[in-house]
C-alpha cells in the first residue's frame, strides 16, 4: 500500500513540475491588422468615475477578446517592470479603484523610438495614455497591452 501511495505521489509531483509549459507558451507579440487599429476613441476612461474605471479595466483584464482593436484612453500611475530573463522593460498605466485599495495595470507600447528612462516619466507619476487594445500570451498567461500608444 505504501508503495502505491509513493508511486502516485511521485507521478503527481512529476506532472506538477512539468505543468503546462512548453515552447508554444513563449511571448507572442504580433502587430494588429491595420483594419483593427481604430483612430477614433472607443473608450475614454478619463471621464468615468473611479468605480466605473476600475470596473471597466477589470473587464478588460477578465475578457480581453471583447476589447481587441478598440482605441482606449486612460490615466493612472506610471510603472515599469524589468524582466531579468528577457532583458525587456514593460511599461504600464496603473489604475486604482475609488478607495485606492486595489489596482489593475494595463501595459502600453509607445509608438516611435523611445528610450527608458530618458523619454519616460518618473515611476509613480500621473500619466494619460491612449492606444489600441490588444493582448498576447507569454508563459501561459494573457497580458493586456495598448499598442501604438502615445502619452498625452
């Protein structure tokens, strides 16, 4: 009996260590088709109440496929994440809820040739950014981003 339990535990351990990761889960960042990139503003989070903004951003993160190709404007706090494995910086607009207890962030990719930190604000600065919503997969996780973004 102990041998069967040991074998089952080893099998579970091996399966959990291999997980769902494979070469197909690498970062996929493909440009949006030209037709999907709207020039007209679809969602302006800067004119909504704090509760509505946080709710809308939560929806974007929860169901990103519903927002693909929509032009979105948002304001929040600037933040940067440096990925030591890839050497890439990821820039985000962090939006807090009305009570400032919870936060959601949306990554953005500025259009043009920018260099960090010279061309970006200080971390924690208030920013307003506009871009076309998209998402991509990296390591088995979906990440939301505003492509072709500009800081206003």
